[in-house]
């Protein structure tokens, strides 16, 4: 097996040679399409067409009786979901999180959340009790 020589005339280490041959690497820039990291996920169109309505529910299970408003089945990728969660948290004036495709808001804020999501054009359903 021939030795790999770098620009300085030195022999390249085996780890450098292996790194160059990684198969799980991903293209992030294209001269024709630009930044590919910001490209739309092809599954989003499928989620929007087959996903059904956005579900808003009030949950208390596993939270020592504290009410939490959850928003699920939102046809957005993780970045857009976090941005929507931030807008909802600011509008309701509460804390919360966005993980695993579900937005959680502290407290019962179903009416405000439904109003804001309908204004954004989502089909919204109150789910649960």
C-alpha cells in the first residue's frame, strides 16, 4: 500500500487517510443550490398532507397534578418547531419546551394556543378532556 504524502512532503497519518474516506459525510454547500443545511425536509410535504390536524391538549399525568398544555402533530421540522414554541411561550408568558415533535407549555393555555395556531393557518383540534 502506497504512502500518502501531504503538501509539506510529509507522510499523512492513517487517521487522516481514513477521515477523507468517510461514507457518512454529508454535503452542506452546493454551487447550484447554495446552503443545503437550510433545505426543506422532503417529509414535511408528506406530513402536511397526511398528518391530520394539530392536536392541543391539557395533561397532568406524571406532573404531580400540574397542568401542561401540549401541542402535537405539528407538521414542522425541529428548528421551526422550536421557533413556534418560542412564539407560543412569549404569547402565553410561560415556560416550556419543544422536544420529540411535541411542544409543552406550563399551565392551561389551550384557548390562546388554539387562537394563535388558527391565525397561522393550521387546522387545530382540542384533544382529550
